[in-house]
C-alpha cells in the first residue's frame, strides 16, 4: 500500500524529483513455488495487479519526462527561430535567448539542470534517463538522450 501511495504522489513531482522505488514483486517463477505461494497469499489478485502496474510505472515516468522535454524543446526551437530571424545567426548559448525571446530557459526534465544546446551540431538535447551528458545524438530513432534537431 505504501508503494502505491508513493507512486501516486510521485506523479505530481518534476521528473528529476521522482524517486525510483525499489519494488518487491511476487514472481510466479520463484523456486517453482510461485503459484503455491500465490494461492495462499492474502489478496493474491491485488498483488498480481500491483506487480503489473508497478512494472510499467518506470516506463510511464520515462514517457512523462520525454514529453516534458519535447514541450520545452519546442519552446526553445521557437525562441531560436525568432533569434535567428532577427540576428541572422544562432546564439552561442541558450542564455542569450532570455528574456527577449523566452521568459526563462526551460529545465531539463531528467536532470533538473539546463537543457543542453550545441550550436555546432545544431541540436537541443537532454541528458536523458542515465543523467550522463554524451553530447546528444544527431540521429533519429531510439536514443538515450532525447534530441531535437535545429533544421533552419
């Protein structure tokens, strides 16, 4: 019950503040006695349902953080486009955008720090789930660091 309440409360937090919980799952394959244990467990159906939901919670957290990055990245892309239209070039750093083009530089939802920007690679990126800055990715597809290309 405590783990379920913690999960519900974590949904309200920023991605960087969400604590990954150590769940204790009831595995059906543990030492071949899983089904026997499950038969004699109080609220067995509830435990199976919890294990199913808890296992997918991590994916939900990642998706929420990724979507938060996409929103913040889109805001930055619009600010960068406005800057480029007015100045004829991209800024050297994101700090040049505030406050004229964007009120404040959005935070990286994964780390809580500033979203990363590479003028040379023409990308905006997050450190991602592993919280390690690998310089972003210029390729599309599944990547450990969510990245948006600056294509203007």
